[in-house]
C-alpha cells in the first residue's frame, strides 16, 4: 500500500485505442515487463520461470480485470480497463474520470481513426493528460509523421515527438531518445530495455534537428524553456524532462513515443514516459461532489488520507466467482471491516475484503489510502457508478439520475428449460451495469430488457449466450417513453363484489384521486388529503378510514409504475382526496384497486401526454464542416445550445429526441467527409414539438 508520501509515485493509468491499434498487445507487454522485475530475485533461488517464453507467461496474465496493478521503476501503476465501445458514453466517461492519465495507442499505418477521435475529445472534456504511442512501426506503410500531422489536424492536439525511429518498417530496430539524446536498439528478444548508446554519426544530424523541433514546441508552452531557447542556450536533459512533465500534466502538449509492441520494441521507454510525464493523484485537481441531502452544496475532495472517505465504484464484476467492486478512493482511507455509506442505496455496506489484482496473483490488503484503486468484496448491493463515503460525512460524486435506459426489447429463451438460467444471467448483468435494466411486463408476462442504445442491447443479448450459455431471442428494440399529464383532473374508482374465494366476504373499495402536472424533472409525488373521520361517523367505520387511506396510497404508487399506455408515469402529483369506508370487509385490496381506477380516470381527465427521451449531443468538427453539421441538426429539430472551440476544432452542443438520432452517425459523417465525431447521453424525458 502506498503511503501518502508515496502518492507521487502512483499512476492511475488507462490505455485507449481504436480497435486493432494494439491495446491488448501493449497491455500484455506492460504486465510482462513489470512482472519480469519481480522474477529477477527468484532466479537466484533456482526458479526456472526465467526460461519461460514471453508468450507462455502472458497466458497466465490477468488482463481482463477492471484494474491491474504493476510496478515500474519504483512506481505503482494501476492500469484501469477502459470500455471497448465508445457507444456507452457514460461508461467511457466514468473510466476517464477515475484515471489520472492515459496512453493513447495509434497504429503507424492507420493513423488517427474515428473511434480514437471520439475518445480523444472526451478525454479533452475530462482534462485527462495523455502520452501517445505510435505502434506497429514494423509494418509496411508505417508513417509516424502522418500520425503526428493527424493529431494536429484531427484532434486539435499539440504533439511533441520525444523520439524518432531508427530504421523503418521491417528494418525498424529502435529509437533515438530526443530528451536524453541517446539511442536504443532493441533486438526484440530481451526482457530488459537495451543499454542506451551514443547516437550513430549517420543519424546525428537528423537527431539534432528533431531535438531542436522538440525544444521549440516545449518553449512555446513553457517559460523556463522559452527563455533558454530565445537566448540560444542548450537545454539539458533534466530541465527539458521537467518542462515536458509540466506541459503534459497541464495538457498543453502530448508527448509522442513510438515502437512496435508485437516485436517488443519501444515498450519500456513508453513505461518510462508514463511515470515521467503522466500525473500522480497529487497532480490533478480535487474531485467535486455534492451532498445527498443538499445537491446544491458542492464539496471538494483533495487526495488526503486525513479527510473523510470519498470513493467511486467504477466497475462491478465477478472475479474468481465472487462479486467484486472496483473502487477509486479520492479522499480518506478504507479498511477491511469499515462501514461505507452508499448514496444511491441510502444505506451502509460493510467492506469484507480488499485486494489488488496483479498480473499473476491477487494481493490482500488491510487498508488503502486516498488516490488509490482497490478491489473490494462484501459490498452486496453496490453497483457501478455508486458513490461510497464516510457514513458521517456523506457525498455523491456522480449524478445518479442520468442512468435512464432509453431503448427496450423483449427477450425470451429458445429452450424453456433455460428460464431460470436466463433470470440469473440477467441479474448478474444488471449488477455489473447500472445502465442495463430488466423487468417483466405485467400484461404480456414478457421479460423486457432496456439499456442505453440498440448496440448495448445487442451486446447484452450476445453476452447472455456466450458467457452464460443461454440461447435467447430478442425482439425489435423500441424507444422507451414516459407518461404524464398536461393539466389537472379528478377520477373516481369503485369496486364491490363477492370475494370468489370466500362467499361470506366482500371485496369493497371506493376512492377519489386528483392528479396535477408538475414541472419536468419533479418525478411523482403521492399524498393523501383524506379528511379525518367526522365525529358522527360510527366507530367501526371511522376505524376503517386510515386502513382504506393507506391502501389507496399504495394503489396509487403501484399505478404510477405503469401508466395507461404501459410506461412509467412522471412529473405529476397524485392526491387521494377521499375514501369510502365499509364495515365487515376483511381485506384492503378493494381500496387499492379502486384507487388505481381513480388514478387512471384522473390521468385521462387531466390530459395525458407522452414524454420521449431527449439526448444531449456533442459534435466535434473542423470549422469548414460546422455549417453542414449545424444545418443537419436543425433539420432534425434539434435545439442548438452552444457552438464553441476545442483547440482548432469546433464543438456543437445540442438537445434532440432520441428518435431523431437514428442513423445519425452515418449522417454526421457524410456531412463532414468523415471528419466529425459525436457523443450522446441521455438528458431527460420531455415532450418535443
Ligand atoms: P486491440 O484491438 O487494440 O486490443 O489490438 P491488439 O493488441 O489485439 O492487436 C490487433 C492486431 O494487431 C493483432 O493481430 C496484433 O498481433 C497486431 N499487432 C499489435 N501490435 C502490433 C505491432 O506492433 N506490429 C504488428 N505488425 N502487429 C501488431
Ligand atoms: Mg484488445
């Protein structure tokens, strides 16, 4: 466990890349090289593991854990898994939020691809410092200068190459380190990085020019270097390194490294860059949260062990058969046996075990401090995205109300014998992913799954079959709606009939309910305004009033879960105005049913309306296509909220209904010759005209 004084040696790191750029290969190398360091001591004890081929060792490596810890040159690196699909904006944003810095892997052949553009812009939004790695330098067509150019034009970034390659494509054999001015030649075999050598005379001129360029880029954003540069003074290695670190942490430049992970060339220098240039938890601004009982009160939590606990559950997964919650601690400490307050559940949960996942083992720890990443067991009901804090000093780090699933589909098993298995699989998936929901439709008895988008449901459908071995059929995805009312209305309900199960008993109930529209985002408020029984009412009847009122309230609360059109009711106040008592009625079910009928009639009288999911969309686009993108959005009846700048690129923020976004990714690409990227997230349910 890292002491507070050691926090500057901690790196909470993510690797992001377009699919196939080499994220998995780079990750494997990171874990392999760092694992190798552990093994050196064991060689003296006659351990034969050194004889293992890298590939064999890698098979045992845990690369699927949500967070893997390894050490590199006295630093503790927590490698946080970032979601593969950029479509789940909330998941990507959450992972960007818990990491302090990222390595972005590009392919030297394919350059900056659309998916990397999207994640890059999200990382800009969340102020995540980055180091770039240009991978696949061994491949035919590898052209690192293209990638640098694309980083400028497509990403609006300021790349600073800290290396230039030695050799190209199949003769690529190493790099010149422009900071220390030395060269590294990789054989592709060694476990340790090669010894640095003086730069070959033949490459000296090119190296000098490239370093000059690097100093110039850094001088542009750093006064200390600018002074030396303008005075024509030489910049020594340490001064330059410190300036690169400042500029990287401040997101003014992106240090660029290069190599080929597959051929084991250039990975150790990349790890060096991670610890040298990316921030520690101490280098990033304190996290902000609010109070569960007062959303207006903003609290800041710097990484300090002495402050009360504030942590975010960024991933829930089954790990070695047990429910495991991966946490990022922002402030305070967390120990085994601690009670922590879960702001969503509004209750405490107890931490049974804490551990860190390493490449080849897991290590139990008793206590972790601020800034750390840890896996916890024992948090039975905690879900992804939950905030955990000290029960005595409660905070919410993430808004909870943005997890509204907007697309739903029916799902059914292919073989009836699998019914229970499907139920269990769905329960586990819901636990892992707070944006995924399951319910059973009361009328049709169908199982309905809902989530953030069509692709989300397709992936879940696929996982149920692949991971849980349950073949299922999924119906056509549909947009989820909400119901509400536009005005005010009153309805009456009454039921009176002989109980079919007991002829001596009567099912009776009668109630009046009034509903009224509330502003958007108010939710549902249910209350009673049933007057107290009048003095002349016989006692047995008077005694029935509170029972009938409670039953009517329960009926209304059930009734708003599924409105007249089958969707949840929102933004309305429902008041039980009166109940009619009756003696000798055994059960209170009649008043529940009567209240539900009254509610339905009241909604009809108040002018029912449908609300649809409205999304927040952000498009990042080069200036020349701004007009086309805005025009297309307007044609979709979007409400344009902001047009701004991000580096050399333009941003457009707009709100529009989800149904107007079908096919949008194709449209936005053709409006911008493939240069625009966009992200969307749920904003609210509303009527849209
Ligand atoms: P991911 O999708 O980003 O995780 O990418 P992978 O690490 O799975 O790599 C995708 C493909 O590229 C695999 O076939 C890798 O073997 C290959 N690959 C990864 N790194 C390199 C490299 O440096 N050079 C070459 N030639 N191939 C690579
Ligand atoms: Mg992969």
